[in-house]
C-alpha cells in the first residue's frame, strides 16, 4: 500500500493537475512532441504529425482562460495576436483556425474518437482514450 501511495505522489509531482497538456488519441502512433512541433500544428504551419499522419488542432473557446495560457506558453502570443494571426492566414487562404470547443471534456472526447485530432487541456481532464504528448 505504501508503494502505491508513493508512486501516486511521485506521479502527481511529474504532471501537476493544473498543468496544461497537449493530447492525441490513444490510437495515434505519436508518443511525444516538442513544444516547437506542437506550435507548428496549433499555428497552422503544419498539417501533419511527425509520423506523417494528418493533424487537425482543436481549440477551446476564445474566452477560456486555458486557451490564453496555452498560446502564451506555446507561441508567446496574447489572444489579440492569435486573432490577428488567424485572420491573416484565413484571409490568404493558407489555413483556417482550429475548431473551438466549449469545454476540455469535449476536447478530450473528440480527440479520443479521432486520431487526426490534437488538443490541449488541463492534466486533470485526461482520460484513458487519450495520451499526453507534451506537458507545458
């Protein structure tokens, strides 16, 4: 029993519940992404995973605090900068902004169901259907 408690305590130190994590489907062959690789997908600069499979980013709602923190951490961009970034890409036809979902639970559900999706959530929202490929 002490070993189990020690193991759980150690795991909680590795990925705090409040940490932001990038997730993919448990069916996706990706096991790890760098911050730069994730940023390329979430900024519309890449549409594929490093293994070559199609990658489609999912976002949280514009007013979600986690969204603001995520883009600050991954791209050092504020919400207004991200809005300008996507306006430019969409206007030029180069890319379209990720689909925004209302909750982390919905992001987890969609990512679990489709190996092409990639999303970000708080670590406490992770379920067995997804796997963490980056912790911020």
